[in-house]
C-alpha cells in the first residue's frame, strides 16, 4: 500500500499547478490531504500489527507455561 501512496503522490506533484483552474487546485489539495491521511493510517496499521505480534507472542508463551 505504501508504494501505491508514494507513486500517487509523485504523480500529483508532477501536475503543473499553474495550468489548473481554481476548482482543480482545490481538488488537488483535497487529493493530497487524503493521501496524507492514508499514509498516516498505513503507519498506524503497521504499529498495530507489531503490537498484535507482541501480544500474540506473550499469549503463546503464557499458554506454554500453563501447560507445563
């Protein structure tokens, strides 16, 4: 997903903003804001995945210790 976001940002920054109408500039700004939000959500998802891995590891360790 991160590659897609980066590629889309690159495409949007390649647009010649001087040729855009005011409405197109507003849309471009909204698109960039949405991409920034998507990038932040991807970062949050990665952090949650790591937390899940740690908690899952702890749960497995606890299960193994109880079984002894």
